C-alpha cells in the first residue's frame, strides 16, 4: 500500500507547479461556482488539497479574507506560501490528511476540493472525508467538489482514481447535502492530454 504523505511530498519535490497533470493557472469553473454559492468576502473558505493550487491567489484578488488551505504535502504548501510572499501571512495553512484531520465544527461557509476526492478509492476513506465535511461546513454552507468524470482517467500521478457522475457524487455525499449545479470540463494537461472532469456544487441542508 502506498504511503500517501510520502508519495505526494515526493511528487511536489520533483515536479514544478506547472508540470503536474491537474495544473491550471486559473480555476475558472471553481471561481464561477464560488460566485454562484453567493458567499460574502468575509466567508470562511477551506481549500482541500489546495497546497499547490492557484485558487488562493484568485480568492485574495477577489477580496476574500478568511481562507484556509489544507494539504497532505508540506512542500506543496511551502511552494504556495513562497509564491504569495507577505500575503501568505493572511492565510491559515494546514498540513494534514483530510480523512484523519480534526476540523472545528460548523466553521466553514465554503468547502472546495479540486482533484483530491477522486484519489480516495477506499470506501472507509471516502466516508471519513464526507463525515469531516458534514462536521466542518456550516448549515446552509456550500461544498464544491471537482473529480474525474465518468469517462475520466483511471490513474493519476501513479495512483488509481475513482470516476464520478454528478448523481454518483450526490450519493456519496449523502442526504445532508443537495446538488445545486454540475459543470463538465475537458481539462488539457500541461503535456497536452485531455482529462474529463466534473464540478459539483452542493448545499448543506440547514435542518
């Protein structure tokens, strides 16, 4: 069994940000769904697996001021902190495995995850992820998850992956969350290969 922390730290030590297959200089669909979620600039946002993502840059540019970035890889977090410079002091950085972390309850208005959930091939890990999402997101809060679509890759970065339709993601998220919107994307990797993604916006029920 692959030890995930060491695996991802090796990936982010050997490869530049622009060399990983999921690299995008701007996450347009994520930003569109964040706008659709209608959370204010003071909203508490957590980006799961976002250690080497450019999303935090755009959130800061858009005026969001309460941002947490969680990633299992310390080198990924360090790279983004170095890129942001002094701006990184305004971000909360968490080096943790989301399936094992202890996040505060009812703390986040918006949960974002692009390209992390589909690496959870074990049902127990998926259940742990959803349980932490249920605990950490405020009632009425938004959850954005982007995974490989049903016709997406079966492997990425040397690891097997899961593939989802919006309906399958809804089934995994369970009755506490309601699917609001889904958007497909044909992502082109830095090496020119197409990868089929699906982005889903959920709303956590208030009752």
